[in-house]
C-alpha cells in the first residue's frame, strides 16, 4: 500500500518535493530579484530544469518526459514559484504548449514534436489569444485557408508566453468563420519559418523575466499533416487543454502565496516594535492565521483537482468534473495568492513596499494568476456551467 505522508502525498512525491524545494532554495531564490529587475528570460534556469527533468515533468516517458503525474507536476511548479514565479512559469508554459499535442496529436505528431519539448531543447507556446479574442476565445480571427496539401495561416496572436523564444507553437485558427467555435482548427506550427514574425514584446507588472509577445503570421505554410484532429475540433482541443493546464497556474499562485507567507512569518519574529516582536501582537497573529488557512485550503483543493484530472487521462472527452475542479483550483489559488501577498506587504509595512524584500515582487507576480489561462470571472462562469444539480 502507498504510504501517504504530509498533505496526502506518497513517499515518492514527498521526496520529490524536498528535492525541488532544496534546488529552488539554493539555485533559484538567489536569482529571483535579479530576474525580475532585468526582465531578461533566464536561460540558465531552463538548463537547470533540464538537469532535473522538469521541462517535461508530466509528459509520458514514451515522448521524452519523466512520466510523473499531474500532482507531482503541481508540486514542482509550487516549489519553484515559492522562490520565483517567473521560473515556475517556464515549467507551466512548456506543459501548456505540449498539452494540445498530448491530448489531440496522432502518434506521428507526438513522436515528432514532444521529445524536444519534454527535454527542453525547444520552448513551446500556446497560440489562442488574439487582440479581439481574449475571454471570448471563440472570436478567433486568424485564418487557415486550405492550399493543396497545406494550409496558409494569416493573422496575429497576442500575449503569447515564450513569444519570440518558442520554436514550436499550437496555433488556433478559423478554417470556417461561418461556423463560429465549430470552425476553429488547431495546427502545430514551427516558428522558425518564413512568414512568422515577432511583434511587440510586452512590458509587464510582474513575471517580468518571462517573455510575452505578439506573433504575426503572414501566409505561413503549414502542412495538413500538422493539423491536430479534424477541421473544426480546435476550440474543444483548446478547452480540454486549459482544463488540464489551469492547475499549473493554480500551483504557481499557491507557491507565490506560500513564499510570501514564509517571508511574513520570519519578519514578524524578527521585527521589534513597542518593545516586543511583532509576532506578539494578536492583530498580526490573526492575519497570519488567516493567510495560513487560505493557503492550506487552496492547496487541498488543488491537490484534489490534480487527482481528479489525472484519473481522467489526457484523452478523455469533456467531463464536467474535470472542467469544474480545474477552474475552482485556479480561481481559489490565485485569489489566495493576491490576498496573501497583499497582506504580506502590509505586515512588512514600509519594508514590504520596497524591493529589498521579495513581497512586493510576489504581489506583482500574483496578479497575473487571476488573469491568464482565463480570468477569474471566466473561471466562475465555467464553474457554474459545469455544475450539475446537486453536484458535490
Ligand atoms: N471541454 C470540451 N469541450 C468544451 C469545453 C471543455 N472544457 N468547454 C466548452 N466546450 C465545447 C462546448 O461543449 C461547445 O460544444 P458544441 O459546439 O458541440 O456545443 C463548444 O465547446 C463551445 O462552447 P461554449 O458554447 O461554452 O463556448 P463559449 O463561446 O460560450 O465560450 C468560454 C466558453 C467562455 C468558457 C471559453 O471561451 C473560455 O474558456 N474563455 C477563456 C479563454 C482563456 O482561458 N484564455 C486564456 C488563453 S491562455 S493564456
């Protein structure tokens, strides 16, 4: 029988957590402020993750990954985010870029594209969002027009994580605009080819070491053999992808929250005011108690979501439970991250507001988790739509 330890983890998952925590503490935490300050993508961290097998942590061994489960992936993202949210996003974004291929690719497509992503030789990206198609992802205007054995892709995608760095991207484009969401198709696109260019690179509030860019497609030739599934299946592939990747954002948010809580607790024991440590003041103790409770409740919901999604597998069709839990975990963990980091800044007072301490960075980093991979308003809509009467 599996021996479950802290948080209901197996011995193996617990050991994995300790390994990643140590790595993050020793090798990533000392880089976090610098990555934020410079806004430069940390290629050294990609190399570190390759060493630890983290670029394809939840991808099957058959395609070059380590074959771990979704909960193990979440633990990796959480532990890294506790030290540096930008670094954690590298793992989550790689998972997002690979997921449409994992869930909808044929054997040939998986063997051709996944190993380089899983091994971290190529960064990947997910091309859904457009300037007029954000929450309304079905409003995709990028067109894919059939041309013999190929398609010609024209349009643009915005807010693309790893934009300008990734070499492989799944692009969602309309093959039949008259059919709305049922006219969207998904294509694996190699980005180092004629017709692809990088537009604006965004200046962001947080996750500043991650590169977010606009990508432009001008009659980009993509072989029909690079289409994922059938024409018109793209929107559902995108939704099923997000069902499986939102827990990664939840894990990132949870790690940020835990990191901020750690700093706040340490500070409370060290800082003296009115002749005693701040930890002696009941009002501040109550704040910490609330933060701890929110973090732990979020963790339990995320771990449960990871278990449910893992049992559904990559290829399962729409499942209300999977969709609902994924959205609930993302909603709760990111709202917790925002609350906890804001309170951590408050607890550190003036020191919380300056960059000598990491909590102001954590508060800036937390904000994006309420926005990307679907705003929390969209998560609430998704949760409600996927509740059967009496669902528990
Ligand atoms: N799994 C499988 N199929 C799904 C699904 C899911 N999770 N969610 C929706 N679908 C299917 C629906 O069943 C429907 O199928 P039919 O055409 O056969 O009826 C189709 O997809 C369209 O669904 P729906 O009518 O719900 O689409 P909407 O246009 O109302 O949009 C939301 C649904 C708002 C949920 C969707 O656009 C969304 O998730 N938006 C946020 C996008 C996002 O997260 N962007 C971030 C990008 S990554 S940074």
